[in-house]
């Protein structure tokens, strides 16, 4: 649980450098709860208006109101000193002092990967966001996005079908935006987490979203931009990811599509062009590779069952389901695992054949 003094500082919302100076001066943020004006005046970066704002928020009842809401809504609040605070987020420049979390707080310390893009995607963009997010979730990777319309929404929904997802808000957790995603937000709470650095009732102000974007990239080991115009929030997230030394990936699109401009620009600037999940797995060096000794590759019982149903001319996934009686989610995970081990490949949409190394 965050220190009460940290929640107070978050409510005051001073410039990051001033907040850092206050924390360094007091050493323990809870000391702010009893500090008087002369003590604050010892901090060179604070002016009279800053000190007045701190004392006003502290003494106005705003803090008590926020604390009651936190308890009533069963929201976890962690600060940067908390053991549950994501270590990867501490690496970025000026990480958020406080995170409000609704859902599984442990999801924040798993292997996270961001999928972002335009609010007005094409059908291709939605399809790709769904495909990559579903496959990432199938591998146990937690998909991060911003709960916005379009690509973000598609990414969250696809990840929920077979794993966890984390949504980072540009508003308070009691002010879900966009409103049509309230139900989705509830699903995310039960299969991942909703998080925000903003006090609970904060509206979705325009200036909040770049701050939100730095958390999306900061939590993630990599960021995939699916579709984005030349000027978009997704590009802000990608640029922030580059500054934070995260891996950035982009899907190519039609040369004449405005929604390809952002991704193509990123690729020119060094982002990795991807057209399959394997590109991401390889670049991030995630250990889903072959467990081989020469040509022998270890596969488990269920993988063997699926592998044996695939004939030399190729087998459609519907036929694999019919023969194995395994659930669709299980089969999709196994198919992806067999692909990553180099045993099968997708010869046509939903039709799989054995690769040369996998042929018996």
C-alpha cells in the first residue's frame, strides 16, 4: 500500500522535479502530513504557490475523501517505494510516484508487451491487432494497451480470450474513458489489471494521454505499433519506448494508406519490421525456442497429439479440433508452440503442414 503522503503528493500534482525535491528533503513522504510552511520553504524549487497548494490539499479534506474512495472501491494503491511497484517501470525517466490498480496487481510484474495503434483502424489493422495479441497472450505474455477505441480495444479483447491484459488509463479509475469500454474495463479487472497514475475522479484531459503513454511503454519489454497515422498517440508511445530503451516493432501496410505512414516512419528510424509473432519472440530472445539436440526436439503429450494429426498435404485447424477433441484455446497455444519449435508452418490461412525438420 502506498504511503498516505505519496497519495497526497499525487493529488497536489506538482512538476516532477519539485515532487522529487520534496521526497529527497523529507526522506519519508508521510512526514509531509505534519510538516509546516517553514519546512517547505527550505526546498529551493518550491515557491509560495506550491506550498499553498500542498497545504490547501492536505487540509481541505481532499485526501480523506480520496482515501475513503480507495477503500470503498477496493483499489490497490502502490507507490514507488512499494515492493509491488513494477521494477521495469522504475527504469524510466521520472516514473509515476503512485499507481492506482484495480485487478491483479501481480500482473504488473509479469512479462509485459504493448500493442498500440490508431483509434480509427482498418479491418486489416483490427485483424492484426487481434492476431498478435491473442498469440502473445497464448504464450503467457501480458498484453498492455491504453483502453482507447480501435487498436487498443481490439488488443485487449483478443488477449482476454486466452490470457491477461493490462490497461493504462489517461483518467482516474472511477472515470473510465471511453465510456463504451466500461464493460471491457470490468473484464480486464478480472483477467489482468486497470491502472492509472491519476487520482480516482480525474477526467480524461488531453494532456493526460502522453503521460499515460509513457507508462504503457515503460511497463513493457517491447511495443508493437499496428497502424498509425503520421501524427498519432501510438507514435508518441513508440518514441517514448525508444527513449526508454525498449524494443519497438511495426507492421508494414499499404504504401498509399495514411495509416501506414506512422509505422513506415518508425521502420525507417530503426523499428523492427514484423509480419509474424516469431519476429517478436526472436528479437526479444524469449525462450520459446527449440529444445533440440541435433534433429531431436522435445514435445509434450498434447503437442504430439496435435502434431500427429497434421498430414503431408496440410491440415486445417478445424480438422485438428475434430480429431483431437482439445479446446480451441489449447489447440491455438499448441499450434503456436509447434511453429516456434520449427516443427510446423502455416501453409495457408488456418492450414498447417510439417516442416522438413518435423517430417518423420
